[in-house]
């Protein structure tokens, strides 16, 4: 089945190429080769700012963030690719999700007063790169920072399932290992997973 994929390159540095850029290109290449439609978002180009008040949260964003919301609203699958910074997502990526959620786009309140996800019917893949070994992050740090994104942001918005690919030791990785990871991520794109 053909998927409509919203692919977010969540690396805040737009001045140079990073492994996240290569991973995003590989995913898109695989997805497009399989006939899936891919809408690409680049965090560095969007430059979202964190919200400063509840009043801001109640109003819808304009400009590029409104376009990003439209891309996600149209998508059946969301992919976020980003580096782990200080144990979690970069601050600008958190700001992106704050901007995205404005004016009840991602969350509403049920009659009982509980949060109610408004993005149901979509799945997601989180691809995170890091300097430390991936196993250490999952076991020692309990996947805490990425878990917040998966459960408290995407999960509460109703997106499920949310799958994760963790790529550790990026700075010390050989060219052969990078090529293997790029091939794996391209295969995920072909499968729209």
C-alpha cells in the first residue's frame, strides 16, 4: 500500500552535512523508489522558536510551520531523524513539536478531562544518532530522552505504532558501517516503516 510520508530531518545545523542528512536522503530514496509519496521538512530551514506563553499555544502558527502542519496532516507515516543532544532531542526539535501542537492540532481534551490525541491513524519511525554506544543509551539511560518523544509527544497525539532505530557510536563509525546503516534505513523507506 502506498504511504504518504512526512520526513523530518531534525538536525538543527543546516550549515554542514551530518550523518543525519545522509540517513534522511537514504530513507527518502528508498520510499520514493517504492512509490511512496514523501514530503520533506528540514528543521534547520524552519528555525522554529520555543513558545513563551499559554496564549501563544492557543493560536495556530503561520508561515512555514503552518505548511509543516499541513504536511503532517496529510501524512499516514511520520519519520523523524535527529542526533541525540544531552540525552534527548535538540532544543530546536522540541520547539518544532511545540509549534506543531499549537491550537489543538495534536491534542484535545476529552469530556472527562483527559488528553485526547488528534493524529490517530498515523504511524511513526524515530531514527536517532548518538556518539555513545546505542546499547548503553538503552540500558544505562533507559532510552529516556527519546522515550519522551515517543510516549509523551507522538503517543499522546495518537500516533501509533512508534518504532525506533538507534544508531550509536557515530563519530567513530567506519565508512563500511555507515554504508550498512544507510542501506538499512533505505530499506525502511522502501517498506515505509
